C-alpha cells in the first residue's frame, strides 16, 4: 500500500477515516493487481495503468468516484453523475456504504 495514501487517511476527520479505510480495504481485497496513488488531492486506484476509482475526502462526506461508470448498473440510484462517463456516490457515515453494491461494481470494473 502507498504511504502517501496511508498518511492522507490518517489525517482525515473521524468518521471519514473509517470510510476511506473500508473502501480501500475492499478495493485491495477484490482486485489483486490494483495500484493506488495520491493525486489531485484524492486517492486514485488503477488497474493495468487505467484509473477506475477515486476517493475524495470532502467536508461533509467521502466521495467514492468511478472514472467509467457507464458499465455500472445503479438500480438504487446511489450514483451522481459528474460527466458522461464519471459518477460518484457520497458517503456521510460508514453505515451508508452499500458494501454488496460496491463489491459488485468493483468486480465489474476489474474485468
């Protein structure tokens, strides 16, 4: 794991740390060859050189963003679009994180 990412998470506000840690752990658990970096003031995950997910710590939530969300089905309307291909979901508390849905999306993005 990337030290710069670890340091960033350690400085995040309480509540956000838990979200960042949980999503990071899920990404590493479900995508074995994942690479993480810290750029644009956010955590960025890539696979085979292609960025697919980012985590941004905002003041009131953590954004879990997808670079190519066109592949993702979102029946619960968890995603907010920020462009034609990019979407994100806002997580205010760890209990807001739909882990089964995120796992499904990670599996789609890893293939």
